[in-house]
């Protein structure tokens, strides 16, 4: 393409006014010697027509003018690259050309006038040759040709007028010569016109040929590029790992690649011409996916769909089909380009993953249910142990018996703490831990906890130091869980420190409108080895085997605390030097409490006596728990009835007056939640005032409490139950009933 563009550019340059002028100059220079030969022959002829003197004189005149014109043109050619002088150079060329043609016209006039009639023919021949010589350059420099033609024409006319006026030639001969001159003028004019037209036509055709060759070259180059591109695309299409189908808008296959035949089993010849649906759709193929594909005929647009096709052998293969409509330059839908990827293995893996997820969820659910069941089963007998220990301490005991009862009570509480840790860990692991949110003062909370733990530190001879922490604005968060985390961190610091001190400090930092609250607990204890520092937050892990023999615990405290901190938008980090001490930092990102939000008031003083004559219905299937509840209430002036399950509890509720219902949640025949809902339905139907119902359950989670409230219960007591808590909860529910009524 560059070659032909350069040729066209060169042609146009040569055909321009400048280019034609330079060609005129080259042509005149190239034919200098032939013109000199003609002048020499003319000089010899003049010797015989006139005389040697005239011959020499006229030859010298015309030759000098010819040589001057040639020298000037040669000089002009040396300046041809100075385009700014083009017009001036042309004027010089015109001047010398006029001088040269004038000398010839003068010589012809001398020959005509002096030579007489017999010299007219020779003069007309010289004139004709000069006009033709001038006309040869008409296409290249039309101005000079026209000037020469005018000069020669005027010379002839002048000669005839002079000759006629002076009577030098017979008038008949002169008229014949004039006719001959007119004929020559006509022939020369026709010849010049033809020559000019031919040259112009030839130049135009040459340009068309160059343009055509250039355009042809461009088209051929494009075709070659398209062929190369098509060859590459065909090679790519044949070697890609996806099946490719090209079809008409009505889904008739026009081309498939090798991968398509490999996936489906159909050969190229078997596929081409077939309808895609007839070839690939099986009875199991999704109708929804088919409808989506068929919609392209009415609404051509790119779609991606997963579809289960059939193979030639009748097998099933999952394909991810990406279909793109192809349009011509007029916007007409002409083809569909479909890329089909075999996703059978991915589908199989996805199904396996889904099954594994379901299995894992079932396992986690089974684990949670098992732990909940174990909690219930452990808490139920623990209710007997702790409850009896609580009752025992309220009797008159010797010092030794009081010590035994205290040991039983403390052991029960330790066992309950272990159970709570395991259950909390299970709930966090399953993502079911729910946080309560309320306004609280974090610095006051930390101060109260340090005061609570100070006696234990003092007993070990440790200093528990509380850094200066001026209170800030109240925050919104789960005060109970934050309390749990801080007690765990400070308690661990005291537990693993033999000498020295434990310090507690708080920090605040505002970030994006929320408070980044942190508590730093620093101790001078045994520290943590570098190899173990990354494992301290792992479940069921303690620092080392030696320490586990010295301290109690499940090894879940830090794991639970870290998970709770993350749930609060924070974390727990640790830095430690073995033998020197450790620094644990707990952080949480909490919103600021509004000025209208206040911290919940301190709980009221627990009631110790119930109203006289109170009628209490106890729904409890465990005989031990029935006995404990009866003993806890025997010093109260109340009437107690027992039902072994929820169904009997409903019957007893309907058969007599009841002021309070103590409802176990897990019972045979009918559970406490269902029994509560039925009692509430009865009260609504009979327009009774709702009777306070208090849940007695071994399920101790917040979600369990919410389930009880949702069922219509008023109070919630988790087992094991202490006497003071039982009486207080009954009193609180009765007070709420009075307020409501």
C-alpha cells in the first residue's frame, strides 16, 4: 500500500503546474541538438534561396536565440527545488521562449519577403515545423505554446498583408498561398488539440491505473489480513477447550468445532444442518433454560445459561452456554455464536459441596442439639445438687457441716461454669450467639470488676492496680459479655501470676463516629513461650502442661472471649515475654449512647417473702426437682400443686384457682412452651386476666429465654435454681401483674 501511495504522490507531483514546467524544461533541453540540426538544414537551404550571407546571418540569429533559451532553461533546472522562486523562473522561461520564437518568426519573414514567391513554400514549412515544435509542449507549458502560436500566426498574417500591399507577389499566387496557410493552420490546430487531449487523457488514465492498483492492493491486503485472521480464528476455534456452535437465527447449525464433537459425540457432518434443540435437548432439559434460549429469536441479545444436554450416546452433560447474536452492517440478525463449556465436573463438585455443606450443617446442628441436651441433662441433676446445697445452708449446721455444704455449692458452681463455657463456645462456633445492646459506662464497669477481683489477688499477695481512667460518654453494647471478657482476662492474669502485680487500664479512640474502646491487662506472671503464643486463643488450650496442673479451667475462656470481641467489631491481642509477663488487649468498636439513653438502674432488693395464701401450680416431671421446689417454698404460706406434664398442667389450671404457674420447658406428653400457648389461648377466649407463668428450664441461653417470652411466659429461671432467685422472680412477676391490671 505504501508503494502505490508513493507512486500516486509522485504522479500528482509530476502532473502539477510545477511538475509540468520542469518536464517542459527537460524536454526542451533533451531536443536541443535535433533543433540545431533543423536550423543547420534551414541555413543550407537559405543559401540557395537567398545567399550565403543571409544564410549565415539568419542561422546565427536563430541559433543564438536557441542557445540562449537552452542555457536559461538549464540554469532554471538547477533551481527547481527552490519552490518559492517557481513563478519568477517561469517568467524567465517565457521571456527566452518569446525571444527564440521571435528570431524564428523574423527569419521566416526575411525568407518570405526577400526570397519571393518561390520561397513561400519553404517559409511556410519552416513556420509549420516551428508551430508543431511549440505545440509539442502544449500539455506541459500551455502558456508558452499559445504565445508562440500567436507570434507565428501574427507573423504569417503580417507577411500576407505586407506582400499584398506592396504587390510583391502575384495576387493569385498569394491567394493560393494564403489558402495553403489556412489549411496548414487548421491541420496544425487539429493536431495540437488532439495532442493535448491525448496527453490529458493518457495522464488521467495513468492516474486511474495507479489509483486502481493502489485500491486493489489495499483490498488485497485487507483480504489477505481477513484470510489470515479467519485462519487464526479457525485454528483457535478448532483448538479451544470449549465447544463452539455457529447457527442461523432459527437455530440451524452451520458450523461446529472439534471440541463440540468431542463433548457430544456428534461428528461435523451429523451436526451441520440440524436444529440445535433436536440434536442436544433431552427430556430432562430445563424448560426455563430452553425458553431463555428461544427468546433470542424475538429479542436478539447476549445470554448465558446453564443447561443439561444429551450426547449422541444418550448420556447427560451439563453445559454453560454463552450465546451471542451476530448482526450484519444493516443491523439484521444473521447468526448466533454459541460457546459451550462442559461444566459437568463443576456441577458434580457443586452438588458434592452442597451435600457436604448440608452434612456439615446437620453435624453442627446435631452437635448443638447434643450439647443442649447434655446441658439439660446435666443441669437437671445439678438442680438437685445445688438446690439441696442451697437448702442445706439455710438450716442449722455445725461448722463442719457448713463447710461440707459450702464445698458442695462451690463445686456445683464450678461445674456449671464449665458447662456454660462449652455451651457458649458451641453457640459462637455455630454463629448463634446473640448480643444484647444497652447503654452502659465502660469505665465504671471495669472499676467494679477490679474491685470484685481484688480480694482474690490480695489473697495471692498480688497488687491489682487500676490505672486512672476518667469516665467518658456512655456506650451502647452487651455489658454482660464485656464483663465476661474482662473477668476472663483479669482472672487469667491473677491465675498465672505468682508474684508482682496485675494492672488494668482503659483507652478510647473515636473512629468514624464510633468509639474504639480497649482494655489493657498487664501482668508479671509466667509469660508465654514464642512457640505457644499463637495457640493461646485455640479452644481447649492452656499455656503448657505444667500450668494446667496448677490451675483449673477448660481452656475455652480466651477462645470464647476472642470470638465475642470479634463479634463486637474488635479483637483480643497478646504480647508476652516468657518468665516476665504478658499484656492482653481487648478492643471493641461501639456506638456512643445518645444523651437521652440512660444506664439501666440497679436491680431492686430481692424479695424474701411471698404473699400469704398464694396458689402455685408447678409443672415439673422430675421428682427431685418437685421435692426441691416444695422445700424451697415450705417456709412460705403458699399452696402448691404439681403436674407431671403440660397436658395435666392445663387440666389442673382449668380445675382450680391458680395465682402463679412454674412451668418446666422440657416435659413428656406436652412441653412447657406448648402448654403455655394453650393456657394463653384459653385466657383470651374466656377473657381472663393473664396468670403469671415462669419458665423453669435447664436451657440457659438468651434464645431460650426469648422463646419462652414469645410463647407467653412472664419470667425465666434457668436451672439450677436458688431459693432466693425463685422467690424474687415470683414476686417480680406478681408485681408486674398488678401494674398491668
